[in-house]
C-alpha cells in the first residue's frame, strides 16, 4: 500500500474512533443527569488513579501517627509543676489544656502516657483544700480522654485522701467529670456512688453524671432510671416519715433529698425526654412506661449530653 493511501486510511480510522468516543460521551451525558466524563469511564488509567488513591487513604488510616516530641516535654514540665508549690498551678493548668488539645491526634501509646501523666497529678501534687486548681484542671483534661481518662478519674475518686470531709466539694466535681466520657463500664461505679456514697454531694454529682448516658439504648437507660427513681422515692418518703424536729435520722434524709432532688431529676429527664418535677409523678410515669419500647416511643432527650461511647 502506498504512503498516501496509508495516511488516508489512518486518518479515517482516527476520525472513526474520535467520532465513536464522542457519540458514547453524548449518549452517557444524556442518560446521566449530572454528566459523566467518557474518558473517566473508558480510560483504565482513571480507574488506576482511583484505586491508588483509595489504597493511599487506607494506608494513612492504618498507619498510626508518629510520637509527638512536644508531648514528652509537656509531661516533663507538668510533673515538675506538680512536685512544686501551688503558685505554679496556673501554668500546670495551661499545660494540661495543651495536652488535652493534642490528645485526639496522638497515637495510642502517647494517649495512654498523657492520661497517666494527668492522673499522676493527684499523687504527685501535695495541695491543701483551698489549692485545687491543678487537681480540677487534671480532672477536666481526663474527662476528655475517653476510657483512658475515665480510668484515671475513677482511681482519683477512690483515693483515701479525697474521702475526707474537707475534700468533699472537689471530689464531687471529679465524680461529675467521670460521667462525661460516658464509658459503659463505669455506669456501675457511678450508680454505686449515687446510691451508697457517704457524701451527699458525691451522690448528687454521680446522679448528674449519669445524664451523660442518655444517648445509650433503652436497656441501659432503663437500668439507670429504675435505680435512681426508686432511691429518690425512698429518700423522699424517709424525709417525710415524721415531723419530730429532734429526729436526727430524719434530718439526714431531709438533707440528702435536698441535695439529690434537682440533679437526679434532670438526669431522669435526659434519660426519658420527660419534664416532671415531682418524685411521685416520676414513680407513676415509670410504672406506666417501664415495659414500653423507649427507643420506639422516643423517650429520650434531644438535648442529652453525649460522651465518647454511644453504643
């Protein structure tokens, strides 16, 4: 075949391919309301690029971040402040806040180290009852560390030092913070504090902390609610048991009911989505709806605080 004929045939073939691709593109575009690139469909290179991107994304998710050298420095400075006097505690609070802001981007090893470093503050720092800034800052940071933080908070709450009466206010705040991560394994811990603790402030804050579990399924919410409403009803009944002003036992119940009434009812409202202010009405509501499907009925608050675990 002569060269002019070969060129003519090649030109015709190329024109045919171009026309075919154009026709396919027009057909696909007419069928797809948002338009589709023919080359993206026909070109194997486009598929390869997409596959490469997916593999890169998957690899990035699997590869944990490298250690942040700044974290080691911050923990070292925090320990130094904890060992010192209280006049440096405002700087310690700043360090804890910086660590808390870094926490989510750290690998699991460093996350555990940060939680332990914050938890160690309760042992390392020797503070008086009017020097609680560093303790509360550590508790606040730990409440943002999920299960790692909840574990350290539970240890701090159980320390003999904080069980003394003059530490009541500070300890009760740590109890409230324990609920914020909403870790399922600490529901029983909070219920024990709410129902059995010797300190009414701790009971009140434990009941309040259980409100963070309002996003859990109905079985969890019913379990918490039942225990709270029965204990609240008992406290109310005992506080009204007689009118003798010299009855010291009755006075204990009066003070307890006064302490737990409001925070517990707020939690009961979050667990159920109800707005009831009377304990006897709450008991009535429970008896009427304890066998209902709370999830199907929508018995939960839309404004319920959320923790880290929503199972």
